C-alpha cells in the first residue's frame, strides 16, 4: 500500500482541504515494487485531475472508477497547451453525450486487452 498526498490547486465540484491524502494498492518499499493492474500511479511533481468518490475512507479505492477518474494534466509538445491524458496515455479531445472523445496514444499497443 502507498499513501498518496495531493496538493489541491482548485476544487471543481464540492469543497476539499488544501491537501488530500488517501491509500492506494501497490507501491515500493525501496527494494520491491508491486504493481496492481488498473490502479493509477502518481509521480512527484506532475499535475492530475482526480475525481473522488464521495465520503471515501482508507479501506476503499477513493478514485471514481479506479483509473477512470484519474487524468494527468500535461502539455502538448507542439502547441504548449494543457491537455488531459487518460490512465492509458490517450489524449482527451472532447466530451460528447457524456462520453470522452479520445485520441489514441501512438505508443500504445493496438492488440486486445488481456482477459482474466
């Protein structure tokens, strides 16, 4: 388990404290790294747009839809504009009928997702 603390630049829906701390499955102890498929990974110094479940507690996954409520705020290398990237690295280019419109990341594989 990894404790994650995010500094809040601004809240979009509802009100939150200046920092939000929550626990996620996976992480490293300095020697061993545990990856949990589908669990968001946060990197120090990066910016994120995160949608949390209401009234989450330490025993549940706090992010809405696990990795569906997690977006990295990045910069378009060509235009310098801020963009949103999904957990899979796809760029969000719009929203239509409550669905995200994505531009597939060219470095992602095109094969089917693994099935369990």
